[in-house]
């Protein structure tokens, strides 16, 4: 009988062990099933305004007043709780036609200990901040295009007790309202393309031929040398300016007199004897010699082509260094 009791006790222990193993397995399975992480998605509003100190010379409207428009969008750059920099775009919900507007945003996992940055209009925002390269190619050239796409205003600030901050937006760019003349003739209404360069940045504007002015947003400059080219599709124009100061938060109404730009090609049997040269109306051979010193030489007040170590007469004859260049000529060296 003792032997049977021992066997029964061992069997009972084995059964209890199996039950405990089963429970342990169930417990481990329960631990592996972690609850799914859920994002904290919040919808918030932000009220912003434009700087009242904006210059009255500002070219955005005839009276220098900058206001919000229906459908305007603004970007907010914020940090999320994972440390990433994120952009959200909000739409104006109230304040159209005024200097104070309210925008509604949807943010995901915002870190409310980190400052946010507003970028208006949203079209000027990259994924992590202002994208100034968007000024390089500007379309339209009108006041409406400028306001909705390029007229950058920004500001940064801390959260306000869990709410987005109310900030005043500061204008970051200079605005040019440009009219072009060729001699005494206003040609602005014929221009379909214009490019401005300040030695560091280049801004190209494409537009339909229409009455001016042509509006362009540029980064501020100090004592800059400005180059301007423009076209109506068949004629090209150009001008150079020096010592130009265009300050942020200011608009400038400018009228520039440009010269028509021409080119001619001199051709011949030598390696340098096929070259396209550009010049402006009214340029002389002295001007050309300064621009192309390798190919145009002045001897005793006369101009000649100079290629491959040989001197060739321009248009097969020596011409006065002070004579204007014929824009319709084709020059051949022999």
C-alpha cells in the first residue's frame, strides 16, 4: 500500500507541475501582447497679426496695408515628442480683410515644451522652416500672386499653457514694384519674363503680358550690384545698377530705363572666328573691346577683330572705336 501511495503522490505532483507550466505559458503570452501606442492628434487654433510698424511705402497695397485674405494658409513648424521637426498647414478661419487672423491646425504628438514658428504664406515653408529657394522662380508678378505665394512673414514663440501662441508676424523681405522703360516708352505691359540678380541670389519672374507694375519679392540687400534682364518674347532688354539698398519690411516703387540687348556673330575659317557677342543699343566698339578684350582690339582709335594671332577688319574694314555697333550686321573675317 505504501508503494501505491508514493506512486499516487508522484502522479499528483506531475499533474500540478503540468498545470503550473500551462499557467506560466499563458502568463508569458499575455505579457507579449502590449497595448498599441496611440498618437496624440490635436486640433488647435492660433491667432496672429501683422506688424503695425510696416512701412507706408510697402508695395503690397496702395496704402501700405497688409491684410489676410479668404482661404489664406499659414504653416507652423513644431517639435514632436520624438524630437522630430514637423510642419503643419492651417487655413484661415476668421479675420479675412483684417490685420488679425485665426488659423486652425491639426498637430500630431506636439512637444509643448519647444517653441513653434509660424510661416506665412504657407507656400514659403519647407519641411523644417522657411525655404528661400521658392523665391528663385516667381510666377504671375501681380499683387495677388505676391501676397499668396511669396510675401514672407514669420515669428517664433513658446506655447501658452498648452495653446499655440498668439504672435505678431514680421515681414522678412523687400518688395519691388517695377516699371520698365526703353527710352521714353513704357514697355512694362509687353514683358513676359524678367530676371534680377544681386550677386548672391537670382529671382526670375514669368508672367502674361499685362499692365504693370511687376511685383517681385527679394531678400534684403545692402550696397548691392543688381543686374536686370527682361524679354517680351522677341526683344531682350538689360540694365545694371550699383549700390542698391532694399530693406526688409519695405516696398519700393521703381522705374528703370533698360536698353535693348542685341547679339551678332563674326565667322571665319579660324578656331575663334565663330563667336556670338552680345551688346546693348548705343554700345560702341570701345564698349565691345572692354567686354571682349581677347577678340576686339583698338589700334589708333580704330577697332578690329583679333583671332588666332591675326588682325581682321570688322565688317571687312576698320571702324571707329567710338562708332555705334550695327545690331543687324553679320561680321566676317577673311
